[in-house]
């Protein structure tokens, strides 16, 4: 997951598989949107940042944090998880300055990571930030809530709280995320906003071809998987048919001898690989008729009943 406070909600719990993302992002560009798109999926999470209609950053991190993609690689991955289904998109607006802070956080360098606040010396860490004059972001979070605290050369700039669009200068201790059960802390060294070089990723490239190429590749992969599954299913069905035939031949041989084996092979020709019920019933009827040439009805019925039992038990 990528833990960020929610800004002002624009759209929530959207299924991105149902929309054309390049077109939707084009509308955000035209509307000079400032904020972020947050994608969550079984494969991982992605964030796309907009500032005044410009797509200034994108990042994707998989669930075990072994894969970290940025820029167009991240966009392609976000498109992929969206097309595959199972992803959820939330869109939040922020101020232009706060977007820069989130940008700095997403591209920051970890100094502390996933620290359990119940056993972490926060006071000592804050003293170190002040004494060393660090420019950092302190992220305090649970699964449901996140707060960011930005520091510039050791001095606190402000708080990014849930539901806000601007940095706040104070925090309500009674609603502090740090007081919640299971709260954790990350500390990331970040660049000053004046040092961040921004590029408009939508201005530099058309995202439509990336979307179409990703869709094409995923559809081809899905088609290959379906073909492989169908071949495997056909093979399994044919193997089951052959096992059934072999079993029936043994049963017929035990009851009515070699003639019975031959008649099983002949009657079983009506049975396809999927062993349909109506085909099996026709096989039993045909075999009874053929077997009357060499055996009495009681023996034939005993043989048929044994065949049905073996077939139903397999």
C-alpha cells in the first residue's frame, strides 16, 4: 500500500476497468486538476499526481515492496492492474503546494520504515530532526488513516491531515493517528520543493498508445491462457474417456469374455470426450443389445450395474 492522507474527495471507489483512463486523465488535464489518483489492487498500489492539469509524477509499488516503478513504467503498470480488474480508484484534490509535498514524499529516501509507534522513541527522533536540521517527512499511519508532518531543515512546516487540502499548522491530539492501535511511523528524507524538477508526463507523451498497447498485450495473454486451459481440459477429458473405456472392457471381459470386450469398444464409439449423460445412456442400451448374443439378461444387468457404479465413483 501507499499510505497517504485523503484530500478532498472528487471520486471514490471507482472501478478503473470500466473507464478509459487516458480519456479520463485528459479531462483532468483540461480541467487543470490538482491532486492525486490513488489506485489499489491485489498486485500493489499506484499514485498519479496532477498539478494545475499537468501530470507531474506517477509511482507504482507492489505489495511486498520489491518492485518500484516511476514515470511511464508506473503509468503502464497502473493501466495494467486497472484493465485486469479488481482495482479501486480514488481521486482527491489538494492545493498545488501540498501536491509538491506529496511528490517529495513519494520520491523520498527512507530513514525509518514501518516502525511500531508503541515501541519507538519518537521524542528522540524529533530531537534528531531538529538538531541535525533534516528536511524530512514524518508519516504516521494505520491501515485506515494517515498523517504527514513536513520538516524543512529541522523546522516543522505543517501537517497534512485526512480530508484536508492544505498544510495545517497544528494537530488535534485527541484525534491524532499516533494514538490509534497499530500506528506505525516512516521517516523519509525529501527534497525541498524548490529543488524538485517537474515534468509534464502527459505533455511529453500520448498516454493513449500506452493504454492500447497494454490492453492488447493483456488480451493476447488472456487468449493464450484460455487456449492452454482448453487444451488441458480436452486432454483431461480424453484421458478420462480412455480410462473409462479401459475399465468397462475389463468389466465386460470378467462377465461375458472376449466377445464382451469387443462389443464395449463398438458401443463406446457413441461416447465423446466429455462423457455426456445421454451418450452414456445410449452406450448402456447398445451394449445390452449386443451382449444378448452371448449372455443372459441377469448377467448383462449385473455387468451394466457394475459399469455404472465404477463410472459414477470415478
